[in-house]
C-alpha cells in the first residue's frame, strides 16, 4: 500500500484568549484590553489545521476525544472548513478540553491555564489501525495527555505503545512535548522516543528531557550545547530527525547524524501580532517537509517560515500559508 498523508493524534482544545496589559503578581489587578477570543488549540487541532493550510490536497486524519458540547462542536466546525481533514475517528466523550490563554501585551509572553477534560481519556488503545493509510503518525503532547502518559507494563507508557503500533502498521512516527513546569520529563518522555522517527520540540523541553540545560542563568541560548542535546535525543531512540526550535533559530540532527542549524527570520517591526501556535506551525512545516521527502535543512526552512508567518496573526492558524507561499515568504525575509 502506498501511504500518503499525516495522521495527527492528541490534544483537541479550545483556546479562550485574553489580551491583558501585563501579567499580574499575586493580589494585583490588570486590564483586559479587548474582548476574549475563542480559537482551536492543542496539537491535534493546530497541527492538523496548519498542515491542511500548507497543502490543501494532503490527507489529514485526526484522532482524539471531544465532548458533546459547544466547544466540541466549535472544533468540529473548524475542521469542517478543510475538505482534506478527516475527523470521523474522533471519539465523543466527557467535556471538551479548554485553555485560558493570557496574552501579555507588554512582553508578548503567554501564560496558560489548562482543563484537560476529554483529552485525558484518549489512550490510543482503540485506534483502528487498519483504517489509517497515512505515511506519518504525529502524536502529542506528551505530559498533557493523562491516558497516553499512563504507565504501560510492556512499553513504559501508553503513548509508547501507540507509537509502536503505528510503526507496526507501516507509518513513520513523530512526537511533541508540552512545556510543563515539572520534573516528569525524564520518566514519561523517553519511552516514547524509543518508537519515534521524528522528535520536534523546543529548547526547554529538550533540556528537561535530556538533563542538559540549553539556557544560562541570564536566559541566553547555549548554542554550544545544542549538538550534545540532539545527540542525547538520538541516543534515547529517535531514529531519523531530532529537531529543536527556539526563538533564536532551528537546530537538527538528521538520519546521517549531520548537524543543521538555521537562524530565525528578521521580521519587520510590529509584524508580530501573537505567538500562540508558532511552535505547532514550525512542527507542521517540518512534518510536511518530511512527508515530501525533503532533506532536514529544507524542512527546517519550511518550519521556520511557517512559524514566522503564523506570528503575523493573533490566533494559532490563520497566518499559516500554502507551502509554496511560505517558502517565498522565507526568501523575502532574507532566509538563507
């Protein structure tokens, strides 16, 4: 069977965003600058839609859990705008997950308050593998899916079991992690990496997973530690591409152990309207590059450009453009 498309499994979330003047200290009051907005979020929503926007002919299949509620119906409506997204395997149970997103206008940083909801019930045990014809199976976020983070006596976690089954079915596998403030990384992430062809995570997640910090006490990126961290991710089991993205640039180690790095794009003043979803846009670009059999450097270019384009809109998806336009944008912004 000639496999085609990408299956995205994981978080289905409604993001309820509040633009605030500044993030408060305990006991302080701040101003909400405008009306709240409701958009889709989470890995399965953001990556699924970003991939559909990159290529309207690419088959996208979504796996996860939603509630039978207004938030769940809102997510399904958003998927319905893209003819190439297949959402029939989403299980309806519980209450749809949501995240309160505080967008700090003074620093452009975001703070999240997350209700796991139905996402916690997705454990990958009832996936209809015979129905999935995708080339790549992308799953996450590790550390934010209680059912998939649960222990498994054979594979370590249910996420690892699901990835192993995807590989047995003939797909390449990919994972992403959430930037949780915890010490759970070293116990929950490595079992999944044993069955991952691709790992696409940010510098904080990579550092927490490997135990090698990628920022110094002043917050400066330690680029000299990037290669050791990528090698450590490969040593944990990542078989094709280990990729790390940061505001400063993108870094990766490919299947021939060749190190690749690209700087971030220099965007025009006042271009950035929001950072929500930029990491998923980067991931989507890299995944699309992998699907299209690009080399890692070209895939990082597409990921970098997709993330940069997404910054031009306040929500997670509407800034993402078709792949050809995205690469043209990369060149316009001086990308190398």
